[in-house]
């Protein structure tokens, strides 16, 4: 067994590797499946959205965002960077355009969190997100 910090880092490294389309270097370990998309041969997704859980309360981490005149909070994130024991994520907002096939839109809100403050990661289904 691995300790919690190493497990979380390993999962995030795999997600970041997949999102950066470096499949040949990716480990098979981690969240969900070792490729983005519904099948290994269909590469039409660029994001594995995640939820992060607070290590003290067990609650989902959520952050405020503003897109144009719309403000809200979201607990859905896209991993953007991983350095040591800290990761940087972009807040994703639910897409209000019901005719779109993209469930989330990117925001310009980023945060960096120490993984010591995260008890668990939940991977959501892979998606295509424009603007990343």
C-alpha cells in the first residue's frame, strides 16, 4: 500500500499526463481508466474533471468564479499543474448552453492547493472543454 500523499500525487500525475496527451509515458495506475474518452481509440476528450475533498471536514472543496456577469461557485476542477505536493487547478462551471455537447465551460479562476489539505479525489467522466 502507498501512503495517502503518494497515492494522490500518483493519481494527479496520471491525469495530467493524459490531459497533456503523453499517453506513451503514462502509468496504468490512478483514477478511473488509463486513457481519455469512452474507448482507447477515440481521442476526443481533453479533460478529466475532478472533485477534491477537504481532509478535515470531508466536504468538497469549492471555489467562486465569475464568467462575464455570472458568478457562482463550483467544486469541479481541471488539473493544470503539479509541483511537489501542490497542484494548480482551474475552476470549471456548468455550461448554461443546453444545446452544447460540452457539460462544462472554463473559467479564468485558478487555485493552488497543498495536497496535505486533500483527503480524496473523485474523477468525473472525461469531457471535451473548449479553451484549455
